[in-house]
């Protein structure tokens, strides 16, 4: 990694992102609970609730994938291959690592 920040700072950034995603996952899990048929809401409101649940389920899947990627990045931060694109082998720009440490690919290969 060129011009890399201190590994300790990068680890702290990843841990912070992990905590944020874990909080988001908890929130989304609450929003994706089944909608009881006996809840007194109108037909249109029920359809909206079901639609919102579907959107939240998709967001939950994405958040879980991101969490897995962040945990993988944290586990591999000390490997020499960290910060190197898994597809083309070039160094991933520092800006991308800071924004998306979970991404194993450079922008071009993503």
C-alpha cells in the first residue's frame, strides 16, 4: 500500500465500520420481523408494510455481506496482499481502502 496510514489507524477505522454495520444489522432485523395478520392496519398500509419489509430484507443482506467483508479485511490487514487488487494485482488506491476497506478489488476491476 502506498502512502498507507498506520496499520493501527486502519484497524481502528475498520473496527469502527464493523460496529456501525452491526448496529445497522440490529435495526434492520427489527424492521424485517414478520407482519402479523391480526395487526389492525388497512389493506394499502399492509401492502406498504410488506413492500418496506422486502426493501429492508435486501438492505439486511447487503449489510451482512459488508460485515463479512469488513471482518475479512480486519483478519487480513497484516497480510502482504492486503491493499492489492485480487483480480489485476495492482495496488488499491488509499482513498478506496479508506472508504471501502472491505473491497478486495480496485475501482477498475470492481
